[in-house]
């Protein structure tokens, strides 16, 4: 585990931040390539990528701060300032779903404003999101955050005491939930590329992403630790996490989207053939 890669005075280069940047860069390269193949304006796509990065970080930050307000109540500027009251430089504390949902909303508004195809563009970006999840979760593992629950299994990992995982569960083997999430993210990325070998209707890949990602996240969260502020009510002895609740909603949206877009495409095809 290597949470800090380099320190230059107050400037700290963290493994999570670096891999998050790598995920953005590779995701943008892939998305631009796929959007070009779909005939989408590259200048507008580049601008949208920048908005996605900004909106994603803001959304991820907001969703982290809300349930962890006690960490920021004494120094509210730490929410937005890269110069932290602790003396370090950089923002720590992001929640993936906050960034994911915000990025989607920002993208849809941007595409509507420029009168571009929403579903065709979302399809171009879908694999990049899955790839980003896989890469950034490796960063979470190196950072020792987003850790799992104690386990006696052979896959258990004992984190250093200076990490978030190690300080909360000292000398205790934990599920490497970050790596579970990373592997499933890479598998989802591979699935999206695999099903893309054949022509699909617009919105298909994005709908598959909205179905597949929540399934992986819900599964991983079974083995992940959450503080009380990030949990919902108890369901028959099982405590549902906030992220699992969001996963259920995104899954339902994905299924609805897949069915409705498929039906719409079928109806258009029927009208086209009847017109001939």
C-alpha cells in the first residue's frame, strides 16, 4: 500500500489522486475516439469532457461532505480550498456516486443545449466510466480508503496502521473491497466493448452501464465498511448502505431505459418499413 508517492514541502502526490487523473485521461481519450466514430463534433466533445471532470469532482465532493459535515464544520473552507487547514495541499474525501450522477446531469444539460444526440453521446462515454471505476478503485486500495469488513478468508488484507483502514481496524485482515470493485469495473468495461462488436440502438451501452454498475456496486458493498452516516435502515438484520440504495434506483433507471429505447427503436423501424 502506497498512499503517498511523493512529497515536496506541503505538496503531496497521492496514489489515489494520480490514478484518478490517469482514469480521467484514458477515459477522455477513449470517449473522444468513440465519439468520433459516431460522427460527433470533437470540439464540443472536448468541452463536455472538461465539464464532466469539473462536475464530477464537485458532485463527488458534495456527496462526501454532506454525511461527514462534522469533519468540516470547524473549517468550512476545507470543502473547496486545495489549501487545507491541516497544512496539506489537495482535497481528500470524494464519493464516487456523487460524481457519477452529477457528471450525467451536466452532460445531458450540455447536450440538450447544443442539440446533440444524448444517447449516442452517452454510448460513446459509457465504457470510459467503467474503465475509470476500475483504475480509480486501485487508487483507493493503495490509499487504504473505501475498505472492507473484517474477514478470516485467504483474501484478507492487513492495512498499515497509518491508513484509514488500518487505524480503524488495526492488525485485522479486511476484505479488499477496493480491489473487488476494481476487478468488476474492468470486467464491466470488457463487457461493454464485447457487446459493442455488433451494431446496437442508441442508448444501449449507457443503459447496460446503468444496469451493470449498480449490480457490481451493490455486491461489493456487502463486504465494505460504512460509518453510520452512510447507512440506511435495517432490513431484516441487513443494513443497507446509502450507495446500495442509490444502486437500486440506478438499476431501475437502467432497465427502464433499456426497455423504452429498445421499444422506441422497434417502433421507428416498423414505421420506416410500413412507409416503404
